[in-house]
C-alpha cells in the first residue's frame, strides 16, 4: 500500500503484529496519532521520533533516518538521527468480548527520494520551467534538509544541508511563510519555505520549493527585446502591407477575441485556429491555446481533487452512519451537533429529537455539572469512562463512553463514542457469581483434600504397618515410619531408589536374597488378579512372608497394590507378623508337648486296661495295675486341670479375680501352714519380721502361685535342707516380694531362659513328678496383678524365686494405712 510500516497494536501501545521485523509485545512510543486512534478518532499527522523510538516501528528506521550534515561544521552534532514520519491511525475493533486495538501505518520522510521526486514532478512538470531548468523540492527536520529532489546527476542534491537561518527564524520561530532569493550550490534560486506542523500544533519542520532565477531574467530581457522588435516589425508591416494584410490580421485577431469570449462563457474546449504561419499573431494564438490547455488541465485536476474529497467524505459518512457503536458529536457546550443512527437507536429518539438534546439529558449517572466538568477536563489523551444512559422511554442501560476533542476549522467539538455494555455487564456478573461459587467449591475441595491428606498422613504415621510407594518413574517416593522401624533403614536409604535397587536392598536384609520377590513380577500378578474372572475370584491370595536377619529377626508379610493415581503407581504393604508367627510356633509346640504329655499317661492307662481285659491276674497284681491306672489318670486329670486353669486365666485376663487388701506375711504364713512337705522333709519356715506388707490381690490365686513355687522348691531340692521363705520390700519401686529359696539342683542359663515355657521341665529324667505348667501359671497370675516374677539360679547351688507385687496404699479405697516394715 506504499507504507513503510503497518502495525496492529493494543490500546496501551503493545504490538500484536507488524509487517516489519518488530517483535510482538514491543511498546510503541506515545504520539498524537496513537492517542487519537485509541479513543476512536481516525487521523493522520506529521510526527518526529528519536532513533530509539523509531526502532519500535521498524528495526531499519534508525539507520534509514540518519542524515550526515554537509555544512555548518560549528554545529555540535555531525548527524541528524531523528526521523520525520507521516503517521496514520484508526480504531480497529477485534470482537465484542475482546479489547479493541488500533491500526497504525506510516512513511519515513528522511532520505525518501521517491516521495520527494514525486512531489517535484507534481510541482514542476518536466519542461514547465524555461531553459529546461530544474526545480527543487525539499523537506527539512528542524534546520536540516532530510531529503531533497534531484533530476540530473550533475545537479545532484543530497540531504544534510542546512536551511537558511532567516528562513528558519521566520518559519519555525514565527510561523510565517518565507520566500526570497537564495544561492544553492552557487546558483541563484527563488525559494520559499512553509512550516510542517505535527498533530499537537507544534512546528517541527519545513517544506521548501525553489527554482533557478536566471532563466526568467533572460526571458524578461529577451521578451523586452522581442516586444520592441515585434513592435518595429509590426509598424513596418502595417506601413508596407496595411492594405493587403489588414483583412487577414483583423480576421485572426477576431478569431482570438471569439475564442476568448467562448471560453469566458464556459466553453473550455474552444481553441484559436492556427495556421502554418510563423508570424507574431500565430505565436500569440499558439501561446493562447497553450494557456487554455493549462487552464483545462488545472480544472481537470481540481475536479479530480474535488471528487477525491467527495469520495473520502462519502466513505467517512458511511463509516459514521454504519459504525456499530453510537457516535455523537457535541458542541463545546455539550449540545448535540450530529449523531449517527446507532446512537439514535440506542437512546430511542428520532434524529431530529436527538439534535435538540444535551448530553446530560441521557446520562443518568452524572449530574449536568459533573458532565460539564468531564468535558472541560478532557485533554488530548481523551477520557474513558463507564456510566448509565437513560432512553427516551425512561429505561436505562450500562454504557461505555470514550470522550475526545476534535478541532474542525476554528471550532472545537467533543467526539463521543458510546457502547451498550449491558450484555457484557450481565456476563461479567454471571462470571463473577460463577467465580465466587468456584472459589467456594475450590476452597471446600481444597479443605477436603487437606483434611484427607492430614488423615492419611496421620494414619501412615500412626499405623503399625509399613507402606512404601513408587511413582510412575518406578522410583520410591514415600516410606512411612513404621516401615523404617521394621527394617532399621532411614528415609534417605530408600527414597529415590528404583524398583530393582529397592528389591536388592530388601533382599540384603532377608535371610536369603531370593526371599524378596521381583517387584515387576508382583505388579504383573496384581494386575492379573485385578481382572474379574471366576478363576482368580476363587483363587486365594498367597501369603508372602519375609524373614529379616537384622532389625530383631522380624517376620514380615508383604502385599502389593497397583495404583492408578497421578503420583503413585504401586504401593507395597508390610505387616509385622513376628508375634503371630511366634504364637503359631508356640501353639504348635504347645499342642505337640501337650499331646506328648497326655499320651504318656494315656498309654499306661490304655495298656494296663487292655491287660486287665485280656488276662486274669492275681488279686495283688490286679490291684497293682489298677493303682497304676489310677495314678496315670490322676496325672492326666492334673495336666488337664492345669491347662484349663491356665487357659481360663489367660482368657479372663484377671476379670474374675476377687481383689482385696492382703497382708503378705499373713498370706504366706497360711500357705506354709497348710503345705504338707514330702516325707522326711522339714516344714518351711517364714523368716523375717511379721509386720504386714499390704498388697491388693486375689487371695486364692496368690496362694496358688506361692504354693506352685514352694512345691517346685521341694521337688527340685531332694536333700534334707529346708526351703527358705521370706517377705521383702523394694522401697525404690514400692513393691513387696515373696522370696522362696532352695538348695537344690539349680538350673543352667539355657534352662533358666525356658523356665516359663509350657510343659518345659528342667529335669529330663522323668523321676521328678510334674506337668511343666506350674511356672507358666505363676507368671500369668503375678503379671495380671501388675507384678513380675524374678528368678536367680545357679546349677548345683539352688534357685531363688521372688514374686514381686506392687504395694497397696490404703488411701485408695479408704482402708487403714498398713504398717511399714522396719
């Protein structure tokens, strides 16, 4: 389109797109054209920018605009780096819901030889000056010619020359038209300069024209000589040939007069008839025809210019009439000068009614005084505001108004661009409601997620089971405290390991490295079990047990879950089943031992009863067999009774105990009095003070515990020494103790470690009677009272068993305070 640049930008000056290599987002410098386009006024103007701001329009402009100075070496600068542009801008709507933009285009005048030559051809058509002289056109920025015309290489004019100081003072400082004689490149010219004014009314440059003066001087001199010669020749010709040529001259002059009369009446196509003669009248006729042709050409050019102006006016009128926003032009006092159909339709008035209104008549938000104040304070940048407009019928709507000032002739008008934003406001209100609802919903969901996260964190932190999760990169991203306690590892040891490295690390903790399965295999098994088929529904999941050699020789059960979440792909679940495994082992061992213990008397009973049924024995033999059967049955009954008693104690956990304050020495003394030692053994004696140590216990169960220990002391000390019994006090722990000491066979450390196992007996000879359940019962009874059993034994020297029970404070139930032991 002949433009040096074309830019589409936002209202704040940020570039959206350009036909020059200007990156999007570059901010354009502030200018009159941009400000007017932003408020909706299409305009054009001369504008001056420095080199830095020129680059915002095109990266090539700074170099293209630079003009080296050719004269005036006393000048402080050697180059003119500013650029003079003709800029044009217009409002450019993008969409209803999109902020409007502006469209800018322009031409750089610095060193623009094609433009200045075109101007020269219009002002000085080829051959229009005498003696084939060359006219000059130029544009100056300040006092420097930034572009000059040239036609012939020998007369080449280059930019950079300075303008005459008188011309600068008259044009730029006083705003006057200056014309005078000037010497340009040694040739005397007639020159004239007119000011170039920017959009803000400032004089920023000059437009100059000049042509050589000498050809016109020569023409004047020649013309004077020719006139004199012509007059002389004419007089001579008239004198010599008046009679013969009078009629022809009269006719030719009459022809010129007729032509002039026809042209004066409007017939611009009329011309003087020319002949082949070369006399003065013929030259006059030809010159007259040339004059008429020039006038006709000027008329045609004027008609063309008027048509262009009319077309432009029609185009602007069409834009005005069909603008999608309401456009109202106000007089300076706020009364309506003109309004387009859209604004008339928006307010509900007729065009004639609209012309009789004042802007305050339809503004329902601002008072008339406020409206006047807004108009009066509107500056070159314009004013943009939102208000409420009142229609003719009294209804109102939300409006967006852009206010700007426009100078037409010697009058100032106010330009209003009005837009109905009711729908946009409704959409904004709906979006605001939606945003608030969304914020509320997001807040609720965020709180729910936070609560759930806290709940899960608490569960993972407090859970006795271990959890290890892997992300989608198959790396460990979480391990809870329970897992770290189970394995003795730290978080840094496992977090970040891939599946293979984690499996290798866990395999190193197992009794065998092959005990820990491949994680990829676990994943595939879990995924195959996830398919809902009858076969895998009926198939019971296989327990995966891991025996760790470190961290207390734990037994762990492993399970796996495949996750579909965004951050977790797989979760390994570890449960410490060490206690369960040990209980299962003890249960199996217990059942095996119980079966063995019951099988021995049962075998005797069964064998001897079979003998009695199959054979006849003497009365003495038969009685001996029956006594054996009775003893074995008694032993079997004792084992069963003790098993039931132990099971009952464990099951009830002391809930059937009848607790009461008891004096320990008195209770022990009663057990010793009622005890019947084996034949030939002395009666046990309670040693120490008789002052009571009081505990709160079940009398029968505590006596049973003391009796079991006392019975073992006698059984495992077959000598003649008496068993020593005494009551002791541990003041530091506030416990009362019942100590029973024998001088018997004693136990090894290995035997002592298994003392409380069911059916375990230190004597493997079978000569010492017993079931192996007595000490298990003692331990259960004492521990259910909140105490503990202490055992010290040396093989060959004897054993000391102490039953420790917490002292009872009479203040707990209001009973009398027991006496202290001295």
